[in-house]
């Protein structure tokens, strides 16, 4: 089943969120006074658009309605964060009461500004201990400071999807576990043809779909911020080591310009023309959805999945990866917050609801109970991503008051590094830290 991508927030969208944040105030969860047993209609906006995904949402809402017949739910799909932001700013009866967003990068801004209601009072009122319901890493990207303004709604885990047939033909018997093995395998699987390629072992550049600096950095387990909340890129050696290792891989596979020329011939990430589907790359850094999409595209080879490799000195942590996902929250301006909480609680904490939704759209469940449920349909390829999601060393990018601006700043620096435009990575990280700290200080709402 096709799924919708979750790209990094653009600078324009972050600016729009910033405007929204300045305009939004609202009641917190503890101040919600509506009667959740009264007849009410909720506006629920989400981003899914594929027919199977939309049906999965409708099925979930149908089960909720049978348990809560007094609460009607008016569902609007295919809504981008930009459209959601505009509606929240405009307010009124048509504005969403409940929102589901693919973009975790905006969580810090929504929490810090008060645009979304803090769900901690609702959790407490319902007797729910969030630390016993959700994996720790998922809680990290759904809150900011002590404000739990969103909850996880399914989960994305990132690993390695590879062509087992190409591996076997090259005499490779297992996926690489360490970075040095990864480099060796990538070179062995690469078939050059003049100034281009018949096949790449892996596309290592940071514009290569899901191969982002943030996802690779997770394998070095760095700390993005120090105990004072200051950017920690220069102080944590993991960032420089990751950038150096990636730049070295780019050089060994032909260099930045040659790789980018080849990448420019790739098809759309969410289409049958994806280069992995067409055998043009043998390994792909990707999420749990890729094997199913590859099969739907009619691939002729056997598909394998594995965790991403780890640095050679971190072999004991093999199995971890980067986690992200969809989030769900309640508009702070809504006058129906208690009723809205019933919907959010059901979709994010009810084990059967989470499992059914995960089964329907091939995403990783977002609660501890759902990950262990015998009702969860798990193929061998999907098991890899379940295990990554459960791994204690898996990590994410933490929420910040500037939303995802700090990630964009680091990403732009990483682009310059791989191109060879940064003669001194250490000095560049110091300058990047300063920019990130400045942006966060400007973004924080006055108290």
C-alpha cells in the first residue's frame, strides 16, 4: 500500500508555524470543561490520502463511534501541515479539534507556543501512565520540556532494505553490521559503466531520499543538546565522525558529482520508478513501508531487511536505528477538548485500535502492548523494523522550540561537507552550534 512521505519541514512552513504559534492561545487540558458524554461533533484532520489509508482511518473512527455514539467525527483527509496551520489560525466551527500530523519536527513549536493542548492533565485524569504505554523514544519526539502536547500514532523505524539476489550473486552472505563492512559491501555491489553506473551498492548522498544526516547520525548515538539545552554538535564527537565517514563513502563510490549525476536520473521516491525497485541501487536506507512498496512495483529479486550498520566501535549496539512517526494532538482553541481527548485516547492508547491501524497501513505500532500483540501481522521483513523500534538504543531528534529549524541548519551544513565545501568540519560545527542556539533563543515564547 502506498504511504505518504514525511519530509523535513521547509523553512517556509516553519515560518508559518511560527506565525501560528504567536497567534494561538487556548485552554490547557486541566481547564477543559465540556461534557464528553454530551452530543457533539468533532472535526478531525489528518494527512493520509491513499485509498487504503483513508479506509483504515474510517474503520478506526467507525469502531470509536460504536463505543462513543454521542461523539460524531467529521473527518478531513489529505491535509498538509500548512493547511492545518491556516485553519487553526482562522479558528471557527470548521477548524480542527483534533489533528494528526506526519511532521514531528513541528512538535516543539506547537508545545512551546500553546497551539496544542497539554495532554498530561488528560492522561492523569484517565489514569494512564504514559511511560508504561509508549516507548521512551516516541515520548521524546511528542513532547517539549514537560508539555506532552501530542501523542504517538504509529511509528516509523529506519533500517536497511537490500537486494538479497544481488548479495548472493556477489558472494555476500549477510547484511553488513559495522560501518566498515557497509563500505566494503557497497563497493562490492557497485557496477560502474564509464562515467555512470549500472548499479550502485547504495546511494550515500544526503539528498538520496531517506538518507538524511539525522538518520545516519543516530547510529553514532550523539547528544544533540547538552544539559543546559545548548547545541552540542561540536562537543559530541559522534557528529564529526558520522560526517567524516559519510564523506569517505561518497569518495569511495565515485565522488559527489558523479553520484549526483546518477541520482538525477532516479524516479520518484513513492512511485514504481524508485531506483531500488528497478535494481539501480542494491541497498536502500528506508522505512518499514519499502518492502511492500517494492513488491507492489513488481520487483524480480528477493528482498531482505536489516538494521543500519553501526560504527565499528559500537557493535554491541547493532540493531538500533532512527525512529519517527505520526503524532496526534488537540487544538488548544477547541471548546470540545474532553470529547476530543476520548478520540485521541482511543486512537493512540487502545491496543486493538493501534494494531488494526498498523496492520492496515503497514506502519510500526506505537504502544508497547501493540508491539507485543499476537494480532499484529508480522512478516520476516517487517520484524526487522519492529525490533528496531523496540531496541533500547534507538533514538530520535528531540523536540525544540524552533521546531525543525535546528535540523535544517545541521542538514545544510552536512550538504556542504559532502560536497567538499567545508575545509574544517570541527570549526564548522562550532559555527553551526552558534546558529542553532541563536535560532532557538529567538523562537522561544516569552514566559
